C-alpha cells in the first residue's frame, strides 16, 4: 500500500464549485428566526434592512441543496484554495497511537483563518447589490481581518467593532485590519446609542460579541448604502464554510480513508458546521455514521451548559431571535480567556443537530489544557495553531490516547482553523505560568438564563 502523504492538496480543477446547504437534508429543520417586534417567523424581505438581499435569501432557504459559487468568488478562492489536508504523523508517533490523525489546515491565507471563505462571498454580494460599505463585529480578530481583506478587494468601506478585551490584547490584529483600510473601534464604544447605554451600565466592561453585534447593526441601519455581515452562527455562513468539508471529503476519498471521528472547535459554529457538513449529510442519509465532537471553552460553555431556547443574537436585543443553545445575550465571557469562541450562543443548525442527537458530543475544556495541546502540536507539526483551533487539537489528542488505550485503529479528522501568530500574548501567559482557568459557576450563568425571552 502506498504511504499516505503528509499533505494532500487538491488540484484547482478539483475544488468544489458549489456550496452545500446542510438544512436540505435535515430530518427536522431548525426553528425559524423570529421578528423581534412581532415574534412571528421572519420573512426573507424583513432581513433586507440588515443583510444583502442574496445573503438574506440564503439565510432562509431550507430546500436548495447546492448553491453555485459565483465566478468572482472562485477566482479569489483560487489564490489560497484548495487548502491542505494533512496527516499528523509526528503527533501520532509521539502519542504512540494506532489512530490516523488528519487535520484540514485553513491558515494558508493572509487573514490566517477559515473566515475568509465567507468574507469573500459576503463582500461580493454586497458589491453586486451596489452597496458602498459594510459593518461587522469581531472577537479575537480573525473575522475582522478576513472581512477587511475581502472589502479591500471589492472596494468597500468597512467599520469593525472589536470586542474591547481582544482589542486591548491583540493590537496587531487591529493593525492588519487597518492595513486593509478598515476602521476599527473598541466595543462597547461611545460611537453608537447602544454602546453608550452599555458603558453607562458598566463603564469597565471588556465587552462581548453580543455588544459588538448591537453596535455594528446600529451603524449599518443608520448609514446609507450599508449593510451588516456576520462571520459565524448564521445559516448563510455555514453554507459558505461547507467548502472546507467538501474539499476534505474529496481528499480523503483520494487517499482511501473516511473519518470515524470528526472534531471541531465550537464558538458560533462556522468552522465546525463547514467541516462536518458533507459527513453529516452521510449520517443524515444513512450512508455512514461518523462520530462528531464539538469542543468549546469552559469559560463560555454554550453547548455543554447553555439552554436550548429562543434568544436574541445581540446584547442590545435588536436582532432577530434564534432558537439555539445559549448562555443569554447579556453573558460577558471572562476577560482572561485568551482565544475567540466567546459568543453567547451556538448556530441554530448545530444547536438543532445537537439537540436531536446527530452532533454526538460537546465538550468544554479549560484554556491551560488547550494551550498544552497547542504547544505540543506546534513542536511536533511545525504549525503554531490559533487558540481557537487548539480546542479541536485537544479533542483529537484525547481521542488518539483513547485509541492507544483500547487498541482501536480509528481515523480522526479535526479542523485546524488558523494560525496563532497574533496570539503570542496568550502563549506567553501560558509559558510563563500566569494563565488561569476560569469556569463560571451556576450562579454566574443564572442572570443570563433569567434574561431569556419567555417564548415557548
């Protein structure tokens, strides 16, 4: 048998030309978004003041299985895609495991993460509609960086509301966004009505993605020829990110492997949803039965400790309501949390799949254990992983150790969503033993649950 290569990169001709809409094959659909004013299922046209028209259509389409990727989007994809599928031989040897460990590496682009896959698509649709500018939020900075890059390409102005905790921790992320022409504001800020209200209530707050979303939406809806875009959670984003899993599945077919276990880090759900999409299709259609694991931070445990309920997607409570696993829209993650994955809720698609048992497991991990896995992976596989990605690495290592103990020769696939070169403050904290693990108590989480809308 020919040895499986360390890295397999599909040819340009083998790159998928369509995105896959997972909802088309789900046995039961996620509950619909609700209009915050009427609490009735939202109509596509009601999203037009916030989203581009084509993105609103993609957001509410539960039937179209495949969407053609526009040629201008494919042209940009080809500058960094297909991305490599890698075999972690050195990690396998170190762990002395019979498991085969694969990872899909999404960090080979200037933004350093998978976020560019959706940023390019969303900027393209905005340009096609004749818009002049976009607004967004960003947590750790990957999404803001990717969107700044995409907007620069299409000639759009971008305002980024960056969670204040990350804004202070990661000045170089801000510098990269500014290099691509974006205006970056620490959130909550005094530039919006909702930001001023949040600061009046808590002047020392380090912010949250929910806060930043509220500010970005207010800015979009009060600015001519402007719309809001989001880098995770939404159905449209998981659609665009399906290119990760589609490439992955094609590459694994070429090498004659199929994953027994698929692992992704979980914050809002974009990379996890994109990675698992075609493999989840196999499960839904009865073609295969891979085991899916979502790994989230213990400091923001929406899947493992959240409630499955309707909630606002933002702190200011101006967005449509989504039924999802949530900690409450007012939840503020610990300021000492070093990575992204800070959102209070989880993608409605993934929430429904988890609630119905198709997404098999959710695990929460303390950040010192995450960075332990990150540094080991960097030393063995020569890639410095993003803290977010390292949650999936932690999960893969744990599964590989179980295979060693049981003697099972399983195929493990995880998503390496990006690089950690802008996260050296966090790495330094870990290496100097000043990093701490914060796990919210039940009492800490209760105020968020108390604030959930009373919707059946």
